[in-house]
């Protein structure tokens, strides 16, 4: 259910940008979401549609760019790709990896009028 809060925060960022940059309509929102960010993308889409109603983003299309999870394995001394926070190293099967990327969410770009 934290996707509702995320959708509200995204809308707040968009509305702040609209106020600062004087645009009145958002056509497309591109989000980068890491695989390790623990965001259910379909729930986020659902809640964004609800919270953006009657806003500058009410007609916005939400485009999601998924970023691979990345981690450093101390055992292998390699950067590896992960699909889940609790995965073991795909090379040596050890745990205790240090996450280095793919655990964030950010607005990459807005298409506005």
C-alpha cells in the first residue's frame, strides 16, 4: 500500500515543478524504478491515476523504466546483477552482498505543455 504514498509524492513533485516552471499539463511522466526498490509497478500505476485526477497530470501517461539491481560481492570481488534483495551471488552463491544500484525510484523526465 506504500505505492499510494509514492504516487502522492510523485504528484507533489510534478505540481511543484508546474508552479515553478509555469506549465499546465503533463502528457508523460517517465519514472526510473530499480528492481530492488520494492515498488509494485501496477499498484503505482493504479494509485497515480487516482491521485492525479483533477491535477496538471490528470491526462499523463506513466512510463516506467526498470533498472536492474546491482550489488558488490565481497567473496567474488565482482559487481553482479540481482533480481531480488534476498538473492545470493549468481557467481558463488554467497549472501551478504552490498547493494550498489537499482534500489531507487526517481522521475527521469516530464513531457509537458
